[in-house]
């Protein structure tokens, strides 16, 4: 019964986390003009062994028809696959505005990605906005213009969009939408955009940041050891001294081309950082695993058990058990439908959310196991020092 009540609250009172209509407003370009022109933007791309995917993504950023000054700084973070050469070839056309930096060796006390981002910021110079993105992200026509328009017209120091992740293979279709769903449940997007609300988050694939506000907050050095850089950056900007206005929403114009065709690769994606999200706390791990079981698994188990007992002739207690369990299962399925629709997947997948939650519980437990075995945070041949 309590699990069903919890789902009533999540549906009606948890910031509308399950809705996917939190999008950038559509408006005319002239509204974003500042002092007679559009602000300058430098996109910063940390890249480590990304030669294979850059041809699918980098041209989409270099080809943006942004009305102001837009340039791209790609930081090759110790790649061994010719990432720099591929990037330079893609940016060789006149007017591409691409700078390729070979990253310095990882500095003591810094996480690899944040270190690469910091080098990109240093190379960007005195621009108005920094667009932090990833090598696997492709931008649709007008995507940068829409980001800047939203940031300027609504006075936001951080405008971020949750890139539409790839969901083509069987395992991707099961795991990826749930990843987005659980993220939004942890950080309801509407609360992030609410001034004064404590909820702070961003999506690392697309983060437009006002450079002066980032500098006033202390710069990336303040989050130099962050393993989950997007959350850390949003928290840095939203708390004093910056206390900046931030926004995070959904989009279909910014897409990740990163393939995760096998379960092992998806499992690694989640397990790499799940325990970090829990601050490496065993009690918090136990609480989260118990919470997943209670919130997602208990309703269908109780509902089916109650129906079985009723079929065997049980009394009112079984009827209550069946009703509460099925109600909870139904409500969680309803909250999952918008994300499935976003990914153009069948609504009949929604009742399978408890099984997907079971997978995520396993990934989270495995993340803790990897950490305590000294293998936490491994990424492309680099094990993050924890």
C-alpha cells in the first residue's frame, strides 16, 4: 500500500519529472541580440580515442549557421587512435573555426575530463559563452542558436539539454530510456529551472555556460576532481557566490551517436559512475538498493501474488494486496510512457520497468564492487584515481 501511495506522490508531486515537455522555447532570433550582435561562443570538446565517431558528429557543430562568432576547441586527451589527425582533417575547410589541442598530461588532483575541459577553456579566451559538449554529440541545424537565444532572453548562466541517446539495438531500447527516466527522477528538470530551488543538474553532452559567471564561481578548478562533471558544474553555478539561474530540458535536436550494442557496454556505462553518485557510501548503497526493490519490484510482485491468492480463494487481505500492487505497477508504467514516446518506442514496454530497475540495481551494486576492488571509474584505458 505504501509503495502505491509513493507512486501517487511521484506522479503528482515530484516536479513532473516524468514529463518530457520541458523544452527550449521557440522564438525569433532578433530577441537574442546583445549590444547590437549575438554573443560569441566557443565549443569545448574533450576527446579521448574518438577517431571513429568524430566524422559523424564534429561536422554538425562546425556547420552550425550561428549568427554570431562560433569556434570549436577540441582537446585530444591522450588519444592513441589518431583523434587529432581526424579532427584536423574534418576542420580543414575554410571558415571551420576549429582548434585542435594535444592535451597536457593529467595534472595531480584533476579528473581526466575536467582537466581536458579546463585546457579548452584556457584556449577559448575572452568569449561570451562556453559550450561544453562531447565528441559523440551531433547538433541539429540551429541547435546552437536556440541554446544562446534561451540563455540570453531568459538570463540563464547555464542552459543544458539532455541529448537524445542512441536506442537502436535491443539492449539499448531497454536500458537507455530508463537511464534518462531515472536521471530525471533524481533531478526533476522543472525544479532545476526554478530560481531558489536547491536541485541542480546538467547533462554533460550539451552545456552552454556564461564564461564570466563560471569565472566568478571559481572556474573549473573548483570541481577539478569531479567524476560526474555535469552535476558538479551545475551545483557550482547554482550555489553562492554565483547563485546563477540554470535550466535543463529535453531535446531531439542534440543527439548522441555513441553505440552501446551489447549489454556489457551499457552495464559498464552505468557501473562506471553509479557508486560515485552515492558518494562511495555503503549505507547509501544499501538504502538505494532497498528503495529500488520497494518502489519498483514490490508493486508487481504484490499485485501478482494477491491475484494468485484470490484465485486460490483467499479473503479481503489478498484483494487489498492485489489492488495496491497493481495500482502501484500501473502508476509507474504511466510515468514511463512519455520517455518511451520520446524514444519512439512501444508503450507496451512500460510494464517492464520493474525488470529494468532490477538491472539498474545490479549495475549499482557492481559499481560498488568495482570501487572496492580498485577498478572504479575505468574509461578507455584510464582508471580514475579515487
